[in-house]
C-alpha cells in the first residue's frame, strides 16, 4: 500500500529585510548581473560608432541610446502590469531569456542597424529584469526599510555597471573593441538566467500581506477606490495628478536624460580631449561607481531623514557636475565632475523609488513603479534626441550645458511641488 506524501508546509510570509535576508541577498546579486549587462556598453559602444561604423553625426551615433530608452521605458510600464497579473518571477525569467542574444549581436554586428536591434532587446530585457527586482525587493522589505532596500538594489546594479565599464575599457585597450569586452555580457546573462530560474522565489504574497497593513499617504482617494485603480487611472495618478508621484516622475526622466547624455556623448567628448581608451574607461566607471556606492548611504538615510531633501539636493549636485564636464578639459577636472554627477545621482535614485513606494497602494504599487520607470527611462530617449540635436547644432559642450540647465530646473520643480512622503519618526 503506497503511502501518500503530505504536502510540504508553505513558508510563512513575513515582511522585513531580516526575515527575508537570503532571498533579498540573492536578488541583490541578480540585479548586479542586470547592471553588468548595461555596463558592457558604457565605454565601448560610443567608440565603436565612430571607429568601426564611421558615424560622424552625434544624432546618428546616439540611435542606440534612443532605441534602448524607448524599449526600456515601454517595457517598464508593462512589467508592472504583468508582475501583478502573472507574478514577479515569470517576468524576471522572461527578461533574462530576451537578453541571451544581446552579447552575440554586439560581437558579430556587421552594421550599425544590428547594434540598434541589440539595444532594443537589451532595453526590453532591462525593463523586465530591473523593474522586477525592484518590485520584489519592495515586496520583501516592507515599508520601514524601503529606502535601505532601494539603496542596496541600485547600488548593486550601478556598482556592476561601473566595474564592467572599467573592465571593458581595459579589455578594449588590450584586445580591441570587439569581441573581448562583450564576452563579460555573455557570462552575465548565463548566470543571471540560471539564478533567476532555479533559486529566486515569488514575492507577490508579500505585497498582498502588506495590503492588509497599508497606511495611506498623499492625495486622498476614497478608501474603496484606493485598491481598485485601473491601469489608466494609475498612469494618470502617477504621471500628473498626485503631487509627489508626478514630481518624482519628472525628476526621474531628467535624471536618466543626464545618464543618456553621459553614456552616449561623454566618451566622445573625452576622446576629443585627447584621452586614451583606458582613461575614458576610468571616467566611464567613476560616475556609476560613486552613484552605486553612494546609494548604500543615501537610501538608508532617507528612511531616517525623509525623501524630498535628498531628491532636491541631488538634482542640484548633478547640474553642478554637468556644468563642470562642460567647462573642463583635463582628466583631473573631468574626474571631479564625474564624481559630482555620481554623488548627485546617488542622492536621487533610490530615494525616488522609495517615494513611489511610500505613496502608492500595495495593490497598484507595481504598476505605479512601472509608470515611474516609464518616465524615468524615457529620459534615455529624450536625452538621445535632445543631446544629439544640440550637439550637432552647437557642439558637445553646448549639449552638456543645456542638460545642466534642465537638471537644475527639475530640482527646483521638486522643491516646489513635492511634499515629504516619509516624515522622520517623532
């Protein structure tokens, strides 16, 4: 007589970093691999545009940033909806599957059009993987340590961007622009897909648990509507109607407009200034390195001191860093400017995500994060078009000055429109 197996007991669902430490650390590692996929392009691709494919116009050479930004922004929005509908883990795994061909396309691309296609796939993959790791960490952390969670998440991702940008710079200097730098990406995608498939667990039940304990903040909605918003209502609420959410969305857009400029044009500007590929790699790594490490501090401090002051100050510091890039002409000056830009971004990046998590109801929070990331990563596309057009009209430095002015205006808008979403405990 066969003995029936009793079902394995389900793990109790608990909120908090300590209660979910193993899964949280695993997701930090997965997001580092996600960041590494982006980092493989930071130093090398702008130099490939001119060196191997002969693109002279800045607008044309920035098409890869435009393609990446549009694909990632649209996918961010869909990722939140799909994560609520189908669960977080399936969306994460799908993102890694779509990343599989990217390093191969970058290695073997016979024309620039192939590079653009690779960046469409990379943008879709990043939208699914990075958005989902954000939502999963928000699910696990609970409200008290949300800033800390976002600081760790973004520090891992952009720390990996920095390390990979530095490594690819040295690989390119030693072995050429292709294929060596992109072999790192091939290793990252294999490891990321394996971990996400075999080790990551679903976190949607954590969000459902938090729904029962949620404290409402921000613009009042009738209680019976707070957890019943349609996708269109979440889009309007996050983009325009709710002051903190909409202020965060515009700041996120301008922040990544800066990053698109840095990604697509800084290596060209530094090369025109006479720097070697290895030194360009150091500068390309320094900005995300300060950004990544700084978030370990800023995310946690925003849990104690609030979000708004960090976001406003961060936009102002970014504007100062951009102005110094435009004014500088030596490695030392540009290194200080890159550090300033990274510090300003560290003040802003995890804090904006934490502010979205503070205000949005858990029932539609994943969709609100998706809408915010739609605007934020749309900044890549806006930055590619704006920076390319201005650079073609008035030169590289004119484009940097223009973006510096927009960044300062964005910080002033946050100061005026946003309220504090996470008041300091009394």
